[in-house]
C-alpha cells in the first residue's frame, strides 16, 4: 500500500483508509456481527492500511477499539468526529471526545473533526467548538483538527469553501468522485495552496456500486441540464472505462480516479465484505486511469455539482 503525507499534519498515511461509516458501517448495516466487522478492520490493518475513520455518530467506535487492541497505537492514524448541530456547545465537544476515547480504548485521537458541518452553522462552530478543540489539542487529547462536509446536502461544497478562507483546519473531508468532480476547483486547488490534508469520501457509494442507481443518476443529470446526452451512452454510461489496460470494474475506476487526483491524500473506502476489501486494496495498487479515459470522464461530468452519487 502506498503512503503519502497528510498535508500540514506531516502524518504518514496510506492512500486508502478504512471508512467505518457510510452505507455499510463496516457491515453493521448489512447484517454482519460486531466480530465480523472487527475482523474486516483487522484484515485491512494487516494488509498494511494505517488510516481508520469513524465517528461518534456511526456507532462503530467500539468495533474500531476492538480491532486496534494490541496493535502499536503509534502505527495507526485514528480519525473520528464529534457530531455538529446548530447549537453545539464547547461542553458538547469535550464530553463527546471523552466518550470517543473510551469507546476507542485510546488516550488520543490523531485527527478529530467537526462532523457534517453546514455553512449556516459554520460561524457558530468556529466561535464555540474551535476553542474547545484547541484546548483539547493543548491537553494532548487530539493531535490535529479537521472538519467534514455534509455532501448529500451540500454537493457544491459551500461550507468547505468558507472553511478554506480560515487558517484553522489541518484536515478536511470532502465528497469527490467520478460523477461530482466539483471539489477539484472548489476545494482541492485551495487546499493544495494551504497544505491542508484531504480525506475523500463518496469515492464509491451507491451510484458507483449499483448500476440501477447510476442509471437513475445519469437520467436526472440529463434532465437538469448538467450532462449532455450526446456525451454519453445512456445504457452503459461508464462501460468505456473497462477494457484491457483500463479499469477492471466501475468501482476500480472510481477509486483510481480519486486516488490519483492531485490534492487528495487518503481515499476512504468502507465495506462489510472481505472480497470487496481485497478488490479495493488491489485498485489502490494500480496506476492512474489511461489518459484518454480520464479526459473523457472530466469532459462528460464537467458541469455536474448537483448530486453526491450517494
Ligand atoms: N460527512 C462525513 O463526515 C462523512 C459522510 C459519509 C462518509 N464518511 C466517511 O467516509 C467513509 C467513506 O464513505 P462513503 O460514503 O464513500 O461510503 P463507504 O463507507 O466507502 O461505502 C461504500 C459502499 O460501496 C460498497 N462497496 C465498497 N467496495 C465495493 C466494491 N468493490 N464493489 C461493490 N460495492 C462496493 C459498500 O458495500 P459492501 O459493504 O457491500 O462492500 C458500501 O455500501 C465512510 O465509511 C465514513 O468513514 C464521512
């Protein structure tokens, strides 16, 4: 597994990270037992992945805690989040962090995020939650401060564009994928200038793992004028990516697309399925997509910023 440096944090991280939320919650949404989910995370760590993302809101912190038990803590980069609401207080943040530490069985978090912040709440969070985060950092309970967007509700990155104007955030988590590439110009370009570490979510979610949802999404984008039907084969919109020397599947193309985009550091991948885990690890070892395929993808989806693909 390739490593990179997570922007200004200086943390050495693998380019693939285990996501413990999303539609699968490492299998907790698809009928797996806690032991089976623990085994998936362990398998990912044993394969060389060193980055794990969870959140108080996912209900998977205890599972992560079990999976990392007995492993040298300094060999793992742990990312977790406190939920944010309009009225989040400093005390909410402190209590939330203490509970996360207990569930994870650790005494520090490497990257601690405000979870799913929206633009309307941003100023309040900066005035109330950020001082609490700074205090926790001084106490050594968190190492770096992050913020994540609510991509389904904010597919145009309004909150992260605002957050990039400040010099507060070491790490940001953005939605980015083949279908909605708008983070390139709106988030990644500025994040590169500011050396902010970038975690990518939604690389593969529903539209890029289920053909019927992809079909629906494409129809919607043609209808709302963000996609030119002349650019695309409606019956098999991403079929052109799969060929010898190209991608082996849509999910493979989707992970490689994100992994090789300049400005991205860790691409999160969540699954409750061991076969998917192994396939995804293999995708991260493959080279960028062929230039002609990449150019075609960039052209087809150049105007899309209304959907998350989730
Ligand atoms: N606002 C936020 O802070 C926020 C929001 C969303 C997510 N996140 C974080 O980001 C991580 C990534 O989230 P995500 O939204 O990109 O979703 P995800 O958690 O990576 O889920 C990916 C989905 O695709 C399926 N899948 C994975 N590999 C596959 C493959 N090779 N072939 C077919 N299907 C495959 C999985 O189902 P199977 O179980 O069947 O494989 C799962 O349903 C999350 O786990 C979470 O840690 C953060």
